[in-house]
C-alpha cells in the first residue's frame, strides 16, 4: 500500500457503536448512525449496522448513494437541509430528511407525489446554536402549513446543538423541545413519532439521567467513530478513541535550524507563522499536507515527535526528541480528531485501509 493512508479498525467502530446504542436504548432513545465524517464509507456503516443501528444518516446525497450501492442494509436519513435543486434525488434516495424551509417542503411534496410516495421529514428547531432550524416563535405557523402538504409526513421535531456555536444540550433546552412538540401536537391534533434531540454532545445528559423521557431519537457520529463526547472531547467510557490512524511517509529528514532564516513574510496560506528558536533540530518532511489533513488535529503516535505545521502537500515535524531513529521511507502514524478525520476521509490522496480482525477489507 502506498502512503499516505488511513487505517480504519472496523471492530473498534462496531464496539463503539454497540456501546452507544446500548446506552441510548436503555434510555428509550433510538440511534441513527452518522457517517458524514467518513464520507459515507460503506464498511464503517456496515460496522454500525452490525452493532444494531437501523438508520444511517449522512449529510450528502453522494455518500448515501455510495452506501446504497454497497448494499448497506439500513434505512437512510439525509442530515443536511436539502437544497431546493436536489428534491428529486432526496425523495429517491432517502426515506427521511431534516427540514426547515417551506419552499423545500413544497418541492419535496411535489417530488414525492410524482412518485406516488410519502417522504418523511423531521422539522428542525433552532434552540440557540444558530445553524439550521426554525426559530421557536415561527414553529406553530410553519407546522400548520407543513401538515397541509400531500406526500409529506412529519415524523417529528428535532434540534441540533453544539455544532456551530457550541451551545450544549441541557435539561432546559431539551424540555423546551418537548414542550414545543406537545404544544403543536395539541393545537393541531397530531402525534409525532420522534423527538430527535441530540448528537454526540448529548450523551452526558443522557447518562446523567437528565434527558426528558420524551426525547426518543439521537443522531450520533463522533462518539461512535472517535469514542468521545463532544462537549469537552473527553474519552467516552467503554469506547475506543483509536479506531482511525493516519500514516504518512518520511520524505526528508535533516538537521536544520528551528527558526526561519531570512526576512519574514507570509506563508503559502497568508499566515505569518512564528517558530520558537530551539537551535538546530532534526526536521522531518512527510507526504501529507493541508489538502489531506488539518495539521492542528493530528497527534504523532510516536513519543517525542511534534507537528510543526503543514503546507498543501507537506507535513513538517520536529523529530529531535523522537524515541526511535527516523529514516527516509519510514511511516509515521498519527491519531486524528474530527476535523482531521473529515479531511483525510475526503482527500482522494489518502488511501483508506479498513480492516477487521487483521483481514483487510476492500474499500
Ligand atoms: C453532524 C450531525 C450530527 C452528528 O453529530 P456528531 O457530533 O458527530 O454526533 C447530528 N445531527 C446533525 C443535524 C448533524 O449535522
């Protein structure tokens, strides 16, 4: 296998998924497994399905197509608000989508009717994270209009927190979501099936026993993939944090100064980097760059190596204190955070090496 590559331990992902599903199920919450951070990698989705997940959610229709073509045995949910220009594909590809705009719902309604189908939707409510969703003041009018649309069935309300502004799910905002749901059900004489409350940031609230019982649906990605809750990024008990690792190859390793020589100006990305002068150091150049990874989101697996930065195609590390000798041609491994994983999965230059119990799985 040529470098760089990303290893994906499918057994660890399955284990993580099982552990998250168990916790949520014990609290009456169904889990949709979110694959957007791995670009809808079919083997990852299959690992989630083996762990008991029945619905796979992804933000991109292309990813959902890939999952379906690969025969992933699940129902599919579109996590991102559909673009008006994609309603036909949405109705074709998924049973459920998240929505917040009437023109889109109207178009989904027509698309569903043309196919003689019912398209299910979760209406997203913005409880303060200020990304997608209907503001609570506008909700009652919105739902009153949405239920009139033929071919559309409102499965319930949902909210997404801790993604854009970092607002955390609390007992208060979850109770607010439940109250909004009950209000609307009563006013309009309808029953919603789902209250889709949280993503990985809601796990702590669930295990603390502070999640209102009416919240019965969660959409979980990072906690399954990287084994962390996402408020403080603490490792989640009973999960692995190292299901993924990025490997790159050493292209150059040389003693050079730690501080740049010459007149300082901008780097390739318009930044003005500063480097601590530590005298002469052992610098190594590796074959991943900003095109493949977020250099601030990776950690060398070998002790004593530190990441200095990256340009589009190179990663530069300080290997002065490395415990092992570093040579040209060596592969160095790195752990990845959410942003780095997303970039590495998206980069076509990073090969994906998914395996189970030592057996490589074609990807
Ligand atoms: C990405 C996303 C999720 C999953 O978030 P994680 O933090 O990975 O669990 C859930 N819901 C929506 C709407 C999303 O966009």
